[in-house]
């Protein structure tokens, strides 16, 4: 007979069953779902509100910017409107002045030879300056333009003083395209409002008084063409018997082409006095 005793209720068919844990309840109860729904709704409302506020702010800023721009435009238009009559008067005055002074400028290629033959060479001959085989006139190249609608014309001034006149006064012929006859002559006005045309006289012999008189004649006495004389300088090696009785001189000057229909640009016109040097 064993001395160990069995715990009560074990091995006895009529004893109570062992205890069982109750099953866990649902995690998402209606209360939890309600709380989560409320939080999500609050977040959506906040996001929507922020978006609406940002949209309204952006729209307000855009409206303010448009209003400021409109106010600025109105102020500008009012200012320009107040100056319109003055601008019209200035424009009329300038146009009249240009018309009255246009004779002082070269215009298109039809004015090039008349300038040399009717203006410049008569002034040069009247100066009593003399020239030799070493004397040269250097000038900015000028291209004469020609097409089928234009008649042939002389393009070389009658003088042997030019430094290679054929290269200085070339001709460009603009042919017809596709066999279609050309009926309109080429517009030979310069594209800019003022275009300088610089002339350099080299090794013209004379006294200082003769050069001074020639320059004065160019700038003051003759009233046909506007000349800018940049400089004149004598060659000391050519002084007569070591004294400045006569000498060879270099003279740099500029005349101008004008196109009244073109727009002036920049703060000052090109070819101002001193723009070239000796």
C-alpha cells in the first residue's frame, strides 16, 4: 500500500472539470471605431481647411498682384498720355529740323559721287594744299548696289588720289531669282540713323596756316556737308629745310550718312570728335 495520497478530485470520475479561460473580446469595438472615425474626420477637415485657406491666400495674392499691375499700367498710361502732345510737338519739330538739315548728310548711294565731286574736291583744291605721288586718300569702303530695275551709273570719283579706288568703291549686283523680273530698285539707305564715313588724307603738303584754313573751311564756312575733323598732324621728317615752313600732313575727318526713318540707338552718335586719331 502506497504512502502517497492523490490530490483531491484526481482520478475520481465524479470530480469537477478543470477551469477554462474566457475567450478574448473583439479589438475594434464600436466605441474604438467611433473614436478612429472621429479622428480621421478631424484630419480630413483640417487638410481640407488648410487647402481652402492656402487656395484663398494664393488667389488673394494673385488678385493683389493683378490689381497692382493694373494700377501701375494706369499710372503709366496717364503719364504717357500727359506727354503725348509734347511728344507729338517734339516729333514734328525734329522731323522739320531733319528735313531742313538733311542736305548736310549723305543719304544713299546717289549722294556719294556728288559729295566727292561737288563738295570735297572743290574744298581741297581751294585749300592750296599740294600733293605728290605719295599722297593718298584712304576712306571706308563703300559698296554700290545694283539690280535689274536700276540703270548703270558711275561709281568711281574722278581722282587718282584714292588708295586703290576699285577696292574702295566695289559694286554688288543683286540678280533676279527664278527668272522673275525685278521691278523695284534696291533701297540703299544705311540701316542705322547715323553712319560715319571716315576719310584720311595722307601726305598733303602745306603750311600750318593752310591746314588750319582748310579745316575751318570744312567745319564753319561751307554749309553743304557736316564734317567732323578728328585730328591733323605734320610729319617732322618732311619739314622744309628743317623749319616748319611747309610739311606733309595727315588729316582725319568724318562725314555721315543719315536715315531719318531708322531708330537712333545709344547715348551718343557714332563718329564723334576724337573717335579717330592720327
